[in-house]
C-alpha cells in the first residue's frame, strides 16, 4: 500500500468542511502506516491485500477503524481502498490547527485514479462543531468538491454549520467618527 492513499483519505476528512478550506496534517504522509487486524491476506500476483476483524489503520494522526479493509493495486500503481463494517470510522488532525475531523459510515471507498472518496450508509463527517449527514457523501480530493445525498432512500441531508466568531463589537465602535447621534 502506498503511503499517499491513506494520506489522501485524510484529505477527504479535511475537505468536507462547509466553512473554510482545511488540510489534513501534512506530516502524516511521511509517517509509516501501521495496520493491525485479526487476519491478513496478501495476493502479490493480483495486487490485493485483505485485512479482516477489528481492522485499525494508523498513519500519523489518521486513524481508521473497520471490520474489513481491501486494498488493490494495479501494475501502474493505482490503488483502491474499500473499508466496510458495522461502522467504519476515521479521525485525523487538521494541518496547523488544534482541530480534528471525524467521520463514519458503513462503507468507505477511495480510488487514486478518480481521486474520489465515497462514504456510504449513514454517512456523517464532523469538523469542530460543524456536521454533514447523508446516506452518501462523495468527496474529490483534488478539486475539494463534495456532494451529499440521501441516495435511493429519497430522505433528506443535513448540514449544521456554526457561525463564524464576530469581531469585538467595541473595536467596531472605535472606528466610527464622532458626530451627532442619529
């Protein structure tokens, strides 16, 4: 597995913000990837690695938990990651901020060719106190565009966005010229 595939997964988390652009911890890309599971299987001929049973993937501040993770790599080095389970969770620190992004779904798919990460099944991504909820959340790690949909259930999607902090009101008053009250 290339280090960039999991680092790009972290970009999914950082990019699903509605208030301002943010990046996953850059230093994570250069950290070793540690995968633990109850079982692992590697087919070098087919380029498929399967991890099953309490799968935990850690790279720097990125932590992904799932019941099963399948990573494929073709001869050109293109990769796909599919993490599935009762609940798939991830958490990663944002670059240069003391802030975390957390997400969960039933399935998480990532493709290094299309740069698309797709969270499917009761998907939710939280950054600080902002939250996006839908059945399917798709995020392009290159364009930083995302789409939240209810999927075939025709339900609704939800976004909870906290207001930005306002500037000190007393500072605004000091800038007003003195004159007659109106």
